[in-house]
């Protein structure tokens, strides 16, 4: 591969953004699946978070997952680094701004606001990781305590401020995905009269369903539907 | 007197013989020879690219911001070529014959035959460049038919053929720029030819951004600067299209031939008001499927769709049953004018006729589609719907353009159209080698007078521009340059360059110093009005004499009262326009003089005094079977030179499309 | 269609040359007919300015039939104004109402420096084409035009991208000032035709490289370019360019 050309070129970099984006999207599916175990309590009131705890334990202890986790962070960092760099560069490409800019006439607001949505997501992620990810790592490597993930989730999400942050985060995620999902395919060169409408439909469903799923679980916890 | 240097021999051998014996320049020597190409439309871009490929050092100049903007880009309908892909009896001879006949027997046989010979190569060349011509489902090239012929030989790319061909030539040119063989100057306008010892050796240009005058040397100078239709103010030409380069050459000794041959295109969107800045063409290809009519009743007030069939006068089908709506442009234009003058015109101004697609939409396309889809006894609404889809594919962009300009939907109501100035057959006189009467100064494309006689057939302008640029000039210029290899590049500090630049700056200073009260635009409009009313579709001696006096007076007024804001050394479009309009006002006089001198009607030149009882053009072969080439002594003082036209391969006849 | 006259307020960007700073000037125009084109309305204004001994507004325009790509006004926050699939010269005044205020700006992008008022320098586009927007065939070395059949579908697709007029509206509309729609239109046209095959990899790499060199931004797939393109060139061509570029990068030996 013409490495120099590829990684410094505008097209090459957007392909990387697309690829890492899709990789992160695939993680969301896994994440939602694990979270959904919280809801087992709805059908089986005696579960008390046991299924979820088991899954969470697997995720934090399995060596393969731990390797993949490093890859995930690498992908996340690459995605952020590329987009931050591109955003800064792109800003400079128009030294004098338009006095009147009718953005809505030509594109969707969330497509133009990926950087803002992404920044919100990043901030949310910082909070989110400190609330849920760091404690498991702390338990694993430092305190060697037996963590109860379900209790930790309950303790955090029953606090209305935390819930609000969580909801804002998943809404931002939804809009980010609404553009990002189909955009990733476009960046990789997949645009086809027959398949693109399908991709777009799947993308829209995904962008609504996945964040809605996260939010539903969080609300269930907040409202005490799962104990 | 005028030596057109036509090679001896049979007409179908002349070009081959010429190429076989023409002098050549060896590749090492080509590197030492510099060629200036002014204008980068089809002719200029194709010439510059080809000369660059051959190894000459080429410089190109255009006033636009890129060669890709040249007005060739606006040609819609197509390009002719004698390929006979349709197996309908086409041949080189037939294209040659149709072109000479279409030109009303006022073009040079040898040139036209050469044009027909190379036409097929043009299509090959363009396809190789990636020009996306329309194709049939089998993957082979499609053709459509055009006016004045009975075969289908027109290649096309929707209604944007000129664009696709120009972008092909442009890309070939840009490739040579990238390879370093061509240096490209944009936003530069040529304002003088530099002649040293009787040969064209360079040009003076003005950088339109900085206003700076610059000097450029070339062993030869090629002009490909288009036509002069904007002398009429309103025309289908681009706003910037002008005669300046050709006119400067004329003033430096190049003869101007047949200026009165102007083509009025029959199907343009009519003028809507005083604000009108230009006119828009609706491609001739529309006459394939549109029927032209006016109401049979004068001062008809009903809407077109409410007028029943039997109360419509399809006057072209009535007058010319064998060619019908596909008569040549000059014939169609005059017929429209005749109906409107007689009081049958339509629309608010009564200066328009209908171009109606409904009949073919239903009967030609609708029924075919219906039978394709196995729809039995379709009702009219179904036929219209089906037909619309086909028409949309063929002419969609033109219909959209019509709707944007007029606000009316041409799928529903007939288009209103009227003739407008479109093309100028006249131009700088050139010999068989495309050299003007100044040595080393060439003229290609619409800028010369050579191939179309008194009337150009549709889809032949693109053919001529590319023939001249790709296939003619690369050979003929070598014949001249072969003797120039010992000439070292002349430094632009030479006194002749100095003097030429001084002439240009003197004129610019004079224009700027007038500081009068009227805008350049207002003078251009007034010139156009004189030209259109007295030297337009129909001309007569009295009107032409008046026009000449009026133009002289207008010129006088211009040089005393024009107001040009801004400065010389900056981007100043008003100043650019002033120079161009000043030249138009000189050309206008010559155009009228030529029209006045040619006491006959032929092609695009119609003198009211010379018509048959049925109102058809009355040609006078006895007295006027010649090219009128004008030599300028002073503005207002021209000498006429004649080049006799000899027809050895075509039997001259009255031109009939009945 | 009902004709009407209108009075308008125009806020127009004036800038003496590339170096000096620009500013807005406000003008009132009266008695504008709904039948006029947008540029004819500017003609009227410029005539008034000449009569008042002021400098008329410089703007690019030439064919005035929507095909040369020269006209380039940014009207009320949108390149070429409110109508879709339309160039400035084809925009007609019936798109506006009596009493409206219209703001007119030049294309704004680092790669399109302002020359004067509303005129910008788009020579970057020529240089992108010079980098590879052609098929390397000399005049004369050709085979019969019908020797290679090309599927109608591909020929039509190639045509629809070749229809690009190089106006730069895509760059003007893009929040990143990206020229990907322009560049990809040419890459797509030539990639869709068998004649373009031998150079397709080199072309994709070279043209993208030149596009970046010229200082255009990168694409974030907002689709603003296709929304304003007067010739309705779609994002499909950008996707094709991405594909061409990716495969060219993989096989390239550099």
C-alpha cells in the first residue's frame, strides 16, 4: 500500500475514520447485549442481576476480550485523533466565513455537527468510563475485590444527575450514528443504487434502536423496574 | 488575385495528396518552434493539444478563467460524421454534398470535402478520449437526425454535446500543460497582432486581472476566437464572445470574408423584455420531435391546447412537405418571421411560434412504449405519461431550462420560440491551409469563413472546429514552419513589439480618458438594435445604407461620450467590454457594407429585393458565386477582393427542400 | 405564470482585490421584473452604478445558459440561490418576493481566493485536471469508435458525471470547502469507461493528491455538495472515487 500517500491523504484518512467508526459500532452491539442482561430481572425477578454480573465478569476477565479491548481503545483513539485533526484542518480551509449560511437547505444539522456530537460523546465517555469501567479495572488489578457490577449500575443510575448525563450521552450517540453509520459505508466506497437505501434504513433503525435500548435499560434501573 | 492554394487533382484525393507531399518539421526542430494559440474552444484547444503532442512549444490564451468555459461548451444537439453506422446511405460524398447545398453553394468545395473526410476520425478520437456519447443498448453509438439532411449522422451526448466534446479537448490540452508542452494563460485577452517583416510573430495581451499589458513571441499565431454574433447584442453567444482578436488581425492586413453571412437560429426562447441580456437556444434536435405551428386565425386569443387541430397551420410541413420541420435553419427562421409579420405570431409580443411536442409524445413515443408494455387501447393520459418519460431522457435538460426561463412547463404546453442570431459563417479569409492573408497567421473554427458557405447545417460547427484543430492545422502549419526553423525566437523588446504595445496602451488610455455620460452597455444595445432591425433576418438596400450612417454616428458618439468607471491597472470588466464594443462598431459597418454589396439572397443573407414570388431566396450565381474578402485600408474604407467559387463535383441547382 | 415587479434590498460583498479586506454594501433596486434572470437584475444594478459614477460590481458570467460554469454567486446562504439544479444565471427573479433582502457573497474557500467583489480564482480546478483528468491518447492513434461496445448503463453514468461544469458550488456549499464532488466526477467518468482503464490507478492517486495540495478540505459526507450541484452529480461518484483510491493505494508499488 502506498502508505505515505494513503495515511496523509484526505481520502485515505476518511476511509480510516469510516473503518474505525464501523469497528466502534460493532462494539456497541456487544455492549448493548451485555447490558440487556440487566433486564433478565424483568422476566425472572429472582435473577437480581446475577446473569448480568456473570456476563460482566466474563467481559472483564476473559483474556481474549482483554486483548480486543486494547484494540477497541486503539480504534477509538485513531477515530478521535483523525477526526480532531481533520476538523481543525477543515476549519482553516475557509478563512473568511459566510455572513449568511443556510445550512439546512443542503444538509442535516447532525451531519454538519459530528464534531460537536463527538465531543459530547467524548465527555460522556470520560464520565461513563470513570463510573463503570474504571471500578472493574480497579477491582481486577488493584484491590482484587469481588465486584458486583449490577449493584454498581444501580447505585450510579438511580442518581438523577447520572441518569441525565447518561441520557444526554445516548441521545448524542444516536445522532452521531444517524449520520455516521451510513457515512462509514460511503467513505469505504460502498454506494449503490440498490443497497444504499437498505444501508440507510438499517443505519436509521440502528441509530434509534441502539441508543433507545441503552436508555430503556438505564430508565428501568432508575425507575426500579429491575431490582 | 486571391490564391486559395487548393491542391490539384480529384476532389477525393486532394487532402491525401496534400498530406503526402507537405513539408515536415523533424521532432528536434519542433522543439525550437513556438506557436501561439488564441482562444481555447473546440478549435483552439484541439489545435493546441495536438501541436503540443507533436512537440511544438505552444502558448494558449483565453479571456475566461479556464479553457473549459469557451462557448463551444454551449453547443447542444450534436456533431455530424459520415460514419454510416445507421446503414442509411450516408457517405463522405453525401456529407460533402449536404454541406455545400446547405451552404447555398457559397462554400469552397475542397475545404468541405476535406471536412467530410476527416469527420469520421473526429468521432474515433473523441471516443478514445472518453467522451460519453449516447449509446444504444447493444453498446454501440446512437445517432439522431438534424435539419437539411435525410440521413441520421449526428452523434450526441444528451443536449450537451458541445460540453462533452470541449471537455474532451480541454482534457487533452491540460495533459499537454502537465507535460510542459503547452503554457496556458487564462484571463488574458489578445489586443494586437505583432507583425515583423510581413509575418505574424507575436501578440500583445492584457492580463484581465492586473490590467498589465504583456508581449508574447511565436513563430506562428493561430486564432481560434469564435464568431461575432454579439455584434447584434442579443444572440445565443456567451456574454464575452467577441470579435476583437479577429478584428485586430483584420486591421493588420488579414482579409475578412463574407461578414454578412449570419445564421439566425429558428428555435430560441423569445425575448421577454428590455432587460434581456442574451437569448437561449433550444436545440435543433427538438425539431426531430416537435412540430412547429401558428394558429390559422389572426390575433388568436385561445390557449394553444384549446385550439383544435384543424385550426392550426403547420406552415413548415405545408410549405416544405419533403423536409417538413427539418428544413435548414435559414429557411425555418424566415418562415417563422413571415408568419409573425403576417400577424399570426403568438404570445404577449406576437413575436413567437409554437414548437409542439404533444403529437409525437403521444403518437411516436407514447404508442411505442404502450405496445412495449403490452397496454391495449391506451387512453390519452397514459400515452402522454409514457411518452413523457422518453422525451425526458432525450431532451430533459432542455425542457428544464425552458421551464426555468419562462416559468412554463413544455411537457404540458407548447414551447414558444422565435429565431435569434446564433452563428456567423463569415470570418477571417483563409486559404486551404487555414492561413489568413497575413503570413504565419492562421484562423480556425468559427473564426474563419471557410466551410459553411452562406448557411451552416446543424451539428456541423462542432465538426468543423475539431476538424480544423485535430486534423488540419497540425499538417498545414508544418508546411509553413518547415521554412522557419532557422528563425531564432525574436526578443519581445524588438521595436515592432514596442510599437504594437504602444498602440494598445494608447487606445486604452483614450477609452479611459473620455469620461463621458453613457455606459458601454447602452452603446452595445443601440448597435444591436440597428443591426437586428436593418441587417437581421431580412435586409434591403435602403435599410443597409441607413444602418451604415447610423453606425458611423454611433461610433462617433461612443468615442466622445462613453463612461468607463474604474482604473486601467486592475480587474475592470467595463474596460474589457468597452474595447470589444468599440470593435463591434467597426465590424458592424463592414457587415452592412458586405450585405449591401451582395445583391442576391443566399443562405443566411436574405435581401428583400431578391426573392421569388413564393418568398424563397433568389440566388444570383452569375454575379455572386464568389467569396467577398474585404481588405481594410481605414475604418470605413475597405477594398473588395473576390475569390471565385468553382463547383466541379456538385451540380449547382436552386436549393429546394420542398 | 403571473408576471410582477419588485423592489429589493441587496447586500453585496465588495472587495477591491485579493489583498484588501472586503465588506458588505447595501443597494436598493427598483422595478425588477419577475421575468429577469438573477444576473440581469445585477446588470440593472450595475447600469445604475455606472450612471452614479460608481464602480459596478464585478462578477463572473459568460454563457448565461447554465453550462459554462462561470457564474458563481452565493445567494442567501446557498450557492446559486434557492432553486435546485440551477446555476446563478438560470435563477430567475420569480424566485423572490417584493421587498426581500438578498445577501450575495463570493464562493468562500482558501483554495478559491477572491479576485474582486464576487469573482474568485478557480484555477485550482484546472490543476486537478492536469494531474490526471484525461486519457493519455494522442490525436490520430485511434481505433474505430464502435470497436469497443460500452454498456448503455455505464455510458449514461459516465455522462452524468461528465456533465460537471466545474463551477465550484460543491466547494462553496461544503462546510469543509472540499472539492471531492468535482474531483470524483472526473475520476468516475473515466473509471466507468474502458478507455480509462489503463490509467485508473495512477489517476485516482494523482488527482486526489493534487486536490489535497490545492488546499481543499476533506469530506465528511454531509451531502451539501450534491444538494447544490447544478448538474445533480451525486455522492455515488465520491464513493466511487474512494473505492478507486483505496484499490489504487493497495496495488500501488510506491
